[in-house]
C-alpha cells in the first residue's frame, strides 16, 4: 500500500500533476509517518490473531476495563498479566467469558479468530511448587499465543531422579522453559539433557542471599550448559513470548 | 556401542555363557556407565558432526594442544574459544589447516564430516565496532555449528537510521543475535522490528557506570520488547549455541 | 532589605548616630547574617516570582499546611511535591484555589506575580504509560517555573516508529526531558535525533532485574548518544529544575 | 546531496527520462538510505563545522590513523579521546599540526572551517588536582566544539573558602561543569551558588569505598541542590557535549 | 528390590522367558525410573524416621493442612518451618498433639517411630536476643531430627567474657551452630575456641549497612578462624540439617 | 566481690584451710568466671551512673517493660532506643516519670545518681529537617550519657551560607556530629571548618539512587576532609556513644 | 607450665613465702596470660602433630622462609598456601624434602610426628577442570591434616550422568567437598545424593556475570538441597579444615 | 585582623573619609574574600607546626618533588602518603634527611618547629600481619602529627587470648585505632574492652567475598560494640588524623 502511495506520487510527477518541489517535500515530510505505517503493517502481520497484551501492575481496574473494551470492540483477543483480584472481577463483570487464572494472575479473552498455531509443544518445567505462579503465567501466555503446553512440576535437582524421570517429555519438546528460584540449577541439568532451545526464568522464590531472584539469575547466566538463554526475574510472560517467537518461526 | 555391549551381555546370559549373578554384577558395576551410555548416545545424536569445544581461557598451550590431538585423532572437529595468541600458534604448528581468528580469539579445525546444516540464516548485529570480538566469536561458532551468518555492524541506536536501513536483512533472519555494550538499547529496537527469536549479548564495552557489562545486561533483561532473551556478558559463544539450538530444531 | 539594613547602619555611623564600636559589634554579631544576606539576595534574584518548593514525603499534613501558610502570607507561590492525598485535602481546605494533581502528586499555588517566562518549550517524553507520574511531576514543576511544556507519551523504542513520528515536535523543543523505566533506551534514540539538551530520568517502573530503577539509570549514564545528562530515579522535579535552569539562562 | 539525488530522480521522472517503475524501484531500493539521508542531513546541520569524534580506547594506532585520514580527506576536523601515547605519536607523524594533550589524552585536528561558536563561557571546575585529566578532556572537547572555557581548579569543599572565592567567575558562566571524585560534594555547593545549568562529572579518583567513582556518582545523583544533572564516571567528553548542546541552542 | 527386579529380568533371559531384544528394551526403557527408584530407596534409608519438612512461607493454611494430612496418614512425622500463626492454628485443629513454637515459627508433629539419635550434642549459640527466632528454628529442627541441643544465648563479642564463660559447654559439643547478625563476629571467636565443626548462620538483625544480613554473611565467609562454614541468612533450619548430617554420620 | 572471693581462697591456702591442689582446681575451674569478673568490674567502672540501653526494635512492649523493671529495681537509669509508640505507653504506665521522645523514638528514665559529666559540648548538626529523628536520637543519648548538646538544624550545603553562619557554634564544640542523607556532603564542609573530632551519620533520607542511605554513607567514607569518621546509617545512638567516649576520656 | 606457675605461687602462699596480698596482685596481673595459657594448651591439644599454616599471599619469599625455619626448628610440620613459584623455590633451597604442588600453590613439609588420622575419607569433587587449583589446595590440606582423600574431577551437572556414575564413591565418603564455579549447581545435586556432610566451595572460574565467584557463591547459599554449607570463594583450604574438623571429631 | 579591617572601614565612614555607598560596596564585594581569609587564618591556627600532606598516588615523582620543595622553602614539614619507591628516591635525592617508610609507603620531612604534642598515647592494633602497611601509615601519620604511638600487632580474634593479653596497653590508650581485614571482628572485641574512643579501619586484606575490604567495612559499621566509628578501606592516614583530632582537642 505504501508502495502504492509512492507510486501514485511518482505517477503524478510523471504526468505533471505534481511538480518536483512538492513531490520532494511530500517525500521528505512523511518518511517517519510512512515508516510508522509500514511498521504497523508489519506489526499487524505479526500479530494477526494474537491477543493484545496489557501489563496489569500499576493500572486501576477502571483503566484496565477501558482498554479492554476498546480492544474487544475490534474483535481482538486480550491477555492481561499481573492482574489484581479486584481488576479481574471488574473484567468478568463486563466479559462473562473471560478466563481468570488466579495463580498466574492473568485474564484471557479469546479473539474472534484463533491465534496462529505454533509448531511443536513447549515444556514448562519448574524446580519447586513455589515457582508455580510464574509457570502458570508462562503457560497461559503460551496458550493465548497458540502453543501447546506440557507442564512438568516440582522436579528440583536436589532429587535428581525426578527430572531424569521426565526426560522423554523434555526430549520431545520444541522449546523448554525452565523456571527455578534459589540456586537456579535446573536449567543447567535440563540444558544438558535436551538439544532443543532452553529458556531459563529465575524466580524471586527464596530468602536472604537469594536477593529476590538475583541468585538464580546469576546462576542461569552462568549455566554450564551451553546455549541456555535467560529472561528477567519472574518473567513467565517474556519466556513464553520468546518461546512463541521460536515455535511460530518454526511454523513459517 | 554401549547398547551393543549390553546386548552382548544379555546374549551371553541367554545362551548360558554368563550366569545371572555375574551378569547382575556386571550391570551393577556400571549402572552409571549405562546411564552415561544413554546420555552419550543422545549427546552424540546431537553432536553428530559438531565440533568439540574447548574453553581456552586458563589453559596452557600444551594442555590445549594435548586435548586437540586427542579429539582430532577421532576425526572430530574442534573449536577453541578465548584462545591466546601463543596457544593459537602452538595449534597451528600441529594443525596447519586450523583457522585462527584473532579478533574472535578462536581456533577452528573442521572435522571429517561437515556439521549438520541449520535451517535459515542467523543475523549477528552489533551496536559499535568495539563489540566486534564478541560478534566474531558468535559468527565463528555459528559457522562451525553449520549455520549461515549475516553480519550487520555498527548500527547503534543513537543513529537510529542505521539500524532501520538494515531492516530487510533483519526481517529475513531465522534468529537475530544482538550485541551491545554501554546502554544495551539495540535489542529493544530490534525486538520491535522482527518477529524472529532475538538473543541479546551484553558486552563489557564501556567504562565507569557500565560496570564491565552490568549496565547493558540489566537493560537487556528489562527490554521493553517482549520475548528478548539474554546470555552472559561477552558470551558470543553461548548466543551462537542458543541460536543453533533453534536453527537445528527448525531443521528437524 | 538586608542591604538596606546595612546601609542604615552605615548611615548612622556616617551621621554619628552610632559609634564605630557599636557598629562593629552589630556587624560582628551577624557576619553570617550578612553573608546570608548576599546569598539570599542572589537567591532572591533567582527566585523572583518562582514558587517555594516543599518536598512533601515524610512531612505530616499539619507541617505542610503550616509551612504553606507562612509562604502564602508573603504572597509567594508554592509547589509541594510527593504530597499525600490527605495532605492535599488539608491544603485545599485552607487554599481553595490550590491546584492538586493526583497523578503528579503535586500541589501548586500561584504567587501574586507570575514566574519569569523561560525561553522555548520543554518536551517531556515518556517510554510507557507507567512513567506518567514522573512525567506529570516534571510537567507541573516546569509550568510552575514559567515554562511551556509539550507532552509526548508512550513512545517506547520497541515500537520505534512511534518516536520517529514525533520527530518534529522533538526537534522544535529547547530542552527534551526523556523519562523511561525498564531498559532506559529512549534517551539514546532521542539524543541521536535532536541537537538540543537532553535530560534523562530513569523510573522505578519494572520488576526483578530493573532493581527499582537501577537498570535504566545505568543505561542512561552509558547512553551511546553523546551529551545526555541524567538525574536521580523518579526525579521528575529535578529534571524540570535542570531544564528550567537552561530555559531561564537562555532568556537572560 | 541526497536531497539533490532525490530531486534529480524526480526531475528525470518529470521529464520522462525515467519511468515510474524504475523510479519506484530506485526509491524502494534505498528507503533506509533516504531515511538515513534525512537524519544525516539533520545531523550535518548539527555538525556543520564540528569535528568528528573517535573514541580511542581499544583501537590500534593503525585503526585510528586510517579513520583520521578518511575524515581529514573531507576537510573535516577530528577529535580523538582516550588516545594512547603511541597512537598520538602515530597521528602526529601524519598530521604535524594535530594538537596532542597528554593530560586530557586527546588529539585535536581543526577542520577547514571553524566550529560554530557557542553562546557564553563554560566554567570547568574541579575539586582536586587528581581530577585534572577529566577536566582537560572536557575543556579540550568544549574548545573543539566552539566554546569559551574558564578553568577553576582544586576548590574542594573541605576548604570551602576556595570555592566561595571564585563565586564571581561561576556566576558569570553560561554553564558550569563540576568535576569531583571521592565524596562528590562540590556540585551541591556550586548548584546552590549559581542559577545556570550545572553538569556534574564523578571521577574514579579515590580508593576503597570510592568504588572507582560510584561514591561521587551516587552523591551527585542525590545532590541537595535541585536541578543538577550527572554524566558517567570520568566522562569529561560527555559533559562537554551536554554543555555544548546548551550553548549552541542558546546561540540559535 | 531394584537389584531383585534386574535379577528377575536376567533370570527370565537366562531361562528363555524373555528374549534379548525385549530385555534390552526393558533396561533401556527405565534407566531413569530405576534410578529414581534407587534414589528414593536411598532417600528413604536416609529418612527412616525423620520427619517430612514443609517450607511454610508462601503456602496457604489449606495447602499446609492438606499436605500434612497426607504425610500423617503414613505415620510419618512432620516439621513445618516459617509457618504463619494462622496456619499453625489450622494445623492444631486437625492435630491436637502438634507442637507449635511461635518464636521459631515451626510446627512439629512426631512420627510413629522416633528419629534415629544423632551422636553428641549440638550447641546453638547466639550473639543477641534478637537472633532467637533463628536459633529456635535451628533448635526445633535439631530436636525433630533426633539431636540433643544445648542453647547458649546472648553472648556477643562486645562482652567477650560472656562467651568465654561458656567455653566448657562449647568445648563439649559435637557441633556448634553460631548465630549472629550485625558484625557477624561471634563465629570467628568460637571457631578459635573449639576444634569441633562450626556452622555460622548470619541473621537479618540490624539496620542500615547490615543490609538485611549481608554484613554478617560476608564477615562469616571471611572468618579469620579456619574451617568455619556458612549457610544462608536466617537459615536456622539449614544449619540444623547440616549439623545433623554430621551427628548422624558420626553415629554410623 | 570476685577479688574478695580469690582473696578468701588465697587466705584459706595461707592458713592451711585449703590445700594447694584443691585451690589450683578451684582457680582452674573458673578462669572465665574470673575473667568475667574483671571485665564486669571494668565495665562497671565505665558504666558507673550510665543508663542501661535497650535496643527496642523487634522487642514486644511486655519484653521491654520486664527488662526495664529489672534495671530500675537496681536504681540504674534506662535508655530505650527505636521504641514503638505502643511500648512507650506501656513504659509510661509503669514509670510515670519516664521521658518519651516521639521524634527520637526514645524513652529515658534517669537513674538514682546522675551520669558522670562529659567534658565540653557536643554539636549535633543536620543537613535537612528530615534528618531530625536521627539527630534527636543522638541528642537524647548524649544527654542521657551526661553531655551538653547544641543543636544546629537544616544547614545543608546547597545553601552554604547557612552552615557558615553557624561557624562559631561549631568551632566551640568539643565534638561535632554531622547528620545528612542524600549527597552526604555536609561532613566534608564541617570537617574543613573545625579542628575538633567530626563524626558523620548517613541517614536513609532520600529515594532512588540514595539507596536507603548508601549514597551518603559512601560519600562520608570518602570525605575530602581528613579525619572524618563514620557510623552506620541512621545510627544517631552510635554517634552519640562515640562522642561520649571522647568527652568522657577528655574529662578523665 | 602455666599450671605449674600457679601451683608454685599457691605453694608459696601455703608455706608463707608469699603473702595473700601479693599473691592476689600476681594473679590479677596476668589473668589474660593465664587465659592465653589455657587457650594455647587447648590449641596445642588441637594441633598435636598438625602442621602450622602460613597464608603465603602478600608475604615475601624471605618472610616465608624465616617463619618456616622457626617452625621447623621445633620439629613441627608446615603448610604454606597461596605460595608464589619464587617463594616455593626459596623454600626448597632450605628444605630439600618440602613438597611443592604448583597446581595447588602449596608447599608442605611434614613434621617429626604424623598428624592424627581423621576418620573416614573425604571426597573432593569438581565441576570442571578449571576448578582444579582449588581442589588441589583442598586435597593437599586434607592430606597434611591426616585425612584420606578421593578426587572426583570434571563432573559438572550439564552432563548429569558423569556425577551419577560416581555415586558409589560419593556415598562412601565421610564428608564431601564440592567445588564449582559458574552456576554453582553441583552441590545441590550432590547434596541430594548423599547423607554425609556437604561443604560447597564456589570458585572464581567464569567471566562476566559470574562476578569472580559471586554467582556460584549465591547459588550455593541457596542450595535446594538442605544442609549444604559454604565457604569463601576459592577457599579450598578452609573447606579442607572444615572437613577435617568433622573427621577428627568423628575419630574422638 | 579582619575585625580590624572592618573597624578601619567603619572609622573611615564615621570620619567622612568613605561615603556610605562605597562602604556598602566594599562590604558586599568581599564577604567571600574575607571569609576565605578568616578560614585560612583559622586553618593556619590549626596547622601551626603540622606538616603539609601530599597524597602521592597518581602523582609523578617530578610533581611530588616540586610541591615538596615549595613547602620546604617555607620551613614547613611534609608528609607524603601512598608514595611509590621511585618517588621516594627522588625525594631523598633532594632531602637527604627525609624519612622513607617502605612498609607504610610514606615519606616524612620534619618542619623547623615540631608539631604540637597530642595528649595521651594512641594504640594502633592489627588483626593480622598483612594489615601492617595500613597500620604503619597510621603510625607514621600519628607521629608526624605529634602523637605517641603504641603498636599491637597480629592479635586477631580467632586467638582471643592474644588480644586479651594486651588489655592493659589498650586500657591505657587515649584512642585506639583497630585495623582488620577479612571478618573485621576485632573492633567489636576491643570496643567492649575499653572505654576510650575506638576508630576502626577495614583493610583490603583477604580474597573472594572479602570484596577488597567491603566485608570488614560492613562488619565494622555494624559493630555490636556501641560507639565504634569507621573510616574508609585501607585509610590508615584518615584514622590517624581522626585520632589526632581527639588527642589535640584533649590537649587544648
């Protein structure tokens, strides 16, 4: 379309409807605009069917509902992360079909068309039960983005047999998201067991020298298994988007 | 092989050449070995044709050469990272065909069989020229692991047009590795431009409050572009392995 | 006034109404006072018409009201920052005309004479909507100090076209205040787009490895755009005063 | 030039020398280029007569000389910062007129046209003699960018009379750059004495709990004088560019 | 048993009830499973009579009660650490015999068989009265794990005679757990007085530069008494388990 | 007393009531006790008339009252720091004469004999009004320990004339306690104005990069005025005890 | 000896050669001395046959030799840690029988009597080959202190089968010292496999976000295996002494 | 004198030699100047006979010699700290009588008049022999400032009897400077033994989690002995000046 717009402009120059000076100004005047447009277009190409995402922390229930209504009016899907219980109830009042996940602190409203399907399943594996809210945030996000999810829970390395017992499930995943607090050791073990991409998520689980997730963050950045990548502390959402970038590029 | 070993053992039990007690002892004697077998086998499946990797830092030229000779004797390829100039020369004396990259500080000796080809190209993009050693380490590793590489250099965000000018190359990459020191801002811009997986590598380029790479590391972990993953400071090798995990799982 | 006071004293010495010894004691008794005089005078030159500023955090509503009444009694304007809702209400009870901004957490009471006008507009640009309280604190302060403000909101670098689309507004500003949390990348992009002074404000928006604003603070201190300066985390007030120092020195 | 190039192209379309399709391809082939054009043009507007700057740290003498020759060939001026003694000598061999400042670790080659003059003088004030290299880097950069510089040296706050004795010089400056290590206290005192913009530069002078400049950096970010802005540790260059952004926007 | 299982399998191969291929598959199919089994067995050997431990922080009273009931149904003992007052009351409603220690924030339910007795007493020594909650957590855990405990309280090094007065008790202990906040100096003194193993626990007691236990943690890691080991901040439980590892290996 | 005990023992040996072997055992049995004795004695010498101090944070009102009653029963004075409002009221119920200072968060009960008087006055000087709670804690402690106190408030260095105006009071003090948050610059200025001992107290006043007092702590440790010593963040009590150590050793 | 001294003194009192007053003074004069005596005696009991240890870092070869000669003159053994190559050669010149270990950077000279034997073997296990210097320091120290050592090398968790293959050796150890850099994950796995005491040693192996050993230190302090204790970074010596405290108390 | 100057001025006004306007200007014109003068005067009063101090780090031998010659020309004494061996030799060439202390890294040249004597001795006590350079810097500075020094060396708390044995020397000191690295525990023990002022100096002795002196710095700031003050890491000079401020104010 942008190309069409420039073609029109050139056509007008060719047939004398527009002089060179004005054409030059027109081109000079809107590179950003046209860039913006192009980017939006591209963005849309990316997003076709994906839900809009709202980061719920620090927004009032009223603000979240107002944004949600504007999105839903276009028939798009909606995913709210870090949502408070109160905001969740406000949303449900407006959208009876919305799925509230209190563990993941998410609200998900499906769009009129389903998101494009990712290629392969994504395994979400946690070291301890306290890591579950982050794992659920990842799982809900993955599902909302069109991915199949396998959950493997509470397989910390202090009981190494527990993770080894799940090796088959891990080996068959297209991407593995490994979530751990405290010593952050699980991604190193998993990274050695599978050849698929491994995304590590440190959690703020722990106390004292865990420093709200700094200990597992550093451990994961220094994983002795090569090729493990890391996202921010407690960022289940980011890990899911990263995994979905992989499964959807696999699909293309 | 190990599987064959167990099969032989069972065969001997089946035909009476070995009694149950001794067979049990043989198996008991090496349960880990048999576990190791499985893992090695799997590992080999992964590694079929991939070079062995030696982390050169803190190893003497003699140690590196000794390991290299043992690997080369099996016909396997070899990649040494963080190699000193002196160790590089020692290796070249033994292996005249070895490729020494002084910018990347790597030595690469191809194996008897080529590594399996990854699917799609990997773009390696840097914010500044000082990030080149890390970028070269990534590029050499990617090539050694069977990937096609596109290099995009010196496109920091302070001259935003420079990165925008390379948008087509970025958009066509299967994976993008973004390398930046100082403010670590480039992955956020790139992450917004492409839908492919983005792996960010902070570098120790900078001074003062860059804190040897902490500043870009934190910026990248907090990227406002969703789904950007991060590896350790200056870890071009790790980013390349992570990218290769993606391109090779795409290939399967 | 103080100058007048010293003049009076000297006058009395000149006309014999005061002897040298007593005059000396009077001056000796208040050498600091006289120094203070000079400084106050200069300060007053600076402050002519500017409001007094009260940092509201950690002060009780009663304390704030007491200070405000003393200031208002002299006809001076008043700006309270980091004010609680409760303190805001107390102030409104006494000063019905006071402007309370609940987003900026400020209260502003105009003085009897308007503040001197700064030269040129100040653009206040934010990466995300969560940065708004800091941006509003900056904007309210700028206005109270006699500046024209242009607000540009939610133009984070992950959607680079959004900031590019506002380039004209940025280019015409005398000073640009750039406010961002998380990766703190926006000042680097803006610093490359404009030649005017750029003041960066990191915010505590984010979680985990954002470390309450440390991540964007470090990124901004290491901005790859030369000549970007930085203020404390969430310090919209300080950025506004810094900008006002520039616009008012331009005006002189 | 680029504008001319587009005008030529449009002219050819207008007079039929180029058909619309080919013109479209030509433009499509270089949209980024044309974007770059705008930015470069703008940049040039900024830079008209300003020297190109090379960050010398981590570059070999050969690399620096090669870049310098390319720049000098266009008649542009050149400023190299953080240059080694060896690289300085190499440059002098090629450019006998280049000014090497061994304290500032800079090399400056004037361009064919002088840089546009900034409005007002910039005062560069240091707490101790050990801060001189940073001060000199700032002063050399300021001069290269067309500014008048006043140096005030060794006026740390432990001898408060020293800074008070220089109040007149400070009061008459358009911008004040305050450079201090250790306790970083000087900008707070200076910020209270002048109404002009104050840019603080922490230095890595000190030992132990100075943490290579972290102590003064934090002190400056928390200055009790409102409106003090800060740049990276030891970043005399950045402070000078920030000051020059102010003096040159004053000039416009 | 596992050994028996493999023996059975081999027996079947020997007598032709199972052919080699199927036996091979059976072995290949369950290495992890059988490993898991072995580990559990071993674990059980370790745990024979030891209570199950639940980390109470971040679990609801309902979750804790549900887990507790499942454990108690097997006749096993139960130790809950970091339990809230509310969860404690819920547990008491179900288990009237449970021992709630409000200082230690623990709940302990004895199992049907007593835990195996450790060899020797464990001294738990604190620098100040504020360290008592951590000391009590250690003492309760030690008792639950079958150890004799001696408590020595409030013998900080600023009154060095206090600790010297308790030298005999210290000298007769099999293991000494030393708990201190603030300067973390006590383990260095105790480590010089006794030849037994010394386990240091930093506490979050203190304020300001104590940084929630970082100060004593670092002091303890750098103890000038050789052979002092350290656990996480406030980790009385971990110190007790470490001590119990020693007393129970002494017993074997 | 203990001395008497040893004398008795020796007397018994001298008159044959105790043989040498038993006397040796008796002495050997209580070396720590006798050491304790010496230390207690010395301690008493130190403490003659000084109040006992209770650190109130983390103690219940009941605990504080119980300790207070035990101390008061001996006629000793009592100083409670960091006391809660609730605990203060409990104490007042028992001790109607106790002085509660709600700003300092202290409770002080004079003993039957006054504390020995320190030599010279102690100046307590603060940079801002928010530092007052720490200053009051210092002032109350100083008074309770027998010192004369001069308070100088709100003389931060951004208005340098304010501190200069109080130079005479500073110069006449035996010890100066300087309390400041944010940039922690005041001790450097004061340290240059007086030759008396200067004790700096960083406060947690400020936000963002003040890091709860780390910024002024580091600034003070790096004071450019030689011979400034520092205590923990917000530790008005510790500074007062340090000052009192000086004034009481001056007195001896 | 000291006991003898006191006995003499008492004897003199008993036979009237010394009066009570003078005896009292004599005892009062040297309580510390007598304490020192006790401590030295106890210390000696501890040390009977153990070598004296010299921390070699920061001492000149001359200083080390001087100390060594003084120790050897008493027939005691000697262990020097962190010794330079140069100091090692100096020692060998004087003591031809001294054992220099260049990997461990230790020198060991056996005493005239062997050290008392510890009970049970100590396993020293490392994650990577780069951890060997720390492991050797531990092993040499253990041997010098009379312990049997089993070395298990290069069994990092990224190849989990490697550590599992050594389970029997681990299970039979009285104490396990686990040495790892980077992610510090190995102690968590080992702690889950064995019931013996586990001492973790973080190493400074790694780069970037390993922060010279901080990453594994934090991971180990937060180990998900209960009862793992930790020593300082690279402190193989301290871990060995801690292990020896256990094996020698087992022996008693 | 200043008083005289003002008196003269007033006298001139009184007798008509100066009119009021000019007198007012004269007073307004030089408050800073006269302040500076006063401060210098005061400073001189302080400094009468004290040596000038040069911080030698980062200064060339030439620079140091030039400054030294200027000072010596006035007959003043000179103390250079942190001096290099090379600079020391240069100084000795010019000043044959200068005292070079290679352990303390100081050079001291006595002035024509001796410094005023401090009141009482200053004890300088170190935990280990590696702390000696810092202790010597303190001792040399103390002597140069006119103080008597007692050195107590190598009395770390792991052998608590060593410090107790020196109690008498500690008790008789007017000020105690306690120097320790690693765990920084010694000041807490000493602070409990003496009632005199205690100044703690953390040293950078140690490795790993000692973090170049951060561990003892934090321990000392959190000393459980009340009234211990702290100076910067390795700052023997600063501790000596602080002690000298006490002994010289005692003397007045």
